[in-house]
C-alpha cells in the first residue's frame, strides 16, 4: 500500500511540486504576518516613558511682522522674557503641578533635532530634546545609580540628561557617561556635563525607543 502511494506521488510529482511551493509561500506570508502582529503588540504594551493624562500642550508663538498687533520695537530678548512670564503665570495657576518649556520635544513629536555628542573620543548619535526641568515631572523620570527619582541634576547650569539607552550606548563603547563632560560634534572641549539619566522614553506607541540627549533649559527650575 505504501509502495503504491509512493509510486503515485512520484507519478504526480510535477503537480505536487507546485502544491508544495504554494504551501511554502503561504507559510512564509503567514509567519511574516504573525511575527509583525506579535512584535507590534509587544511594542504597544511597552511603557512609553511618559504619562499624558491631565497634561495639556500650550503652543507659544511670536506675532509675525505683518500681524495687526506686531510691535517693531520688540527684541528677541524681550520676547523670551514674555514667554517666561507666561510660563510663570501658568505655574502659579491653582491646580497646576508643573509647567515645562519644550522646544520641539513634546510627547508624540517626531520633529526633534538630532546630532552627535562625545565624551573624550567616544561619540553617540541621538535625538536632542530642549526642555526645562519640569519636563521630567510628567515625562521620563530622572534616575541615579540607586534608581531614585530625582530632579536635582536637571537644575544645574550646562546640564545634559541622557536616556538609559544612550548610557548603555556609551557603556558598550567602554565609557562611563554619568558625571562626565560632553561636547558637540566639531568641538574639542566639553561644554556641558551629563548630570542625570532618564528612564526609557519613546516617540509614540509604535517606536521601540530612541537614543535621547536632553539639553536642560536651566531658567525654569524644579
């Protein structure tokens, strides 16, 4: 019986070959779809690194020269003073816990600038967030080596806060980042100091993580 079946399979080998080829194509497609759904589901369930519940975005902009209320005498420094005055008023409003100034660095924003930052001869390329210390109250919490939440390092002058992924990138290249001076691409001497490490932070629900370097705008303190 088995011998007869083997002969029949061999006699119809040309038809069976196409059948096996079709099954192989279906299997590959099914594997790809299942793998994509599994990875996407796992990624969606991964913590974002920030909580936007009861967080509101207020967009500030200057009046263009052609605007009705534009004042020719307003300098850039005066505009900055006015922005900080608005932020101070928002912070003083009852029920407001924190106000952060974020330049292209708010959650679900993918328009942040990027660049290379170096410690001695070790360089890492990542996205750059320009934020004030209050950013870390609603977004990625700052952590020390003991994993304690802190905001002390973010209030000092010339401070960079890096993400855990950026620290691991430096560590993989044999460099301990925390407390070290960091320089921009093309510079020979450090201009900032890495004073904190923030938890994993993601752009949105479907991006795994990003190498992040936060330039802390010191004027707004915790």
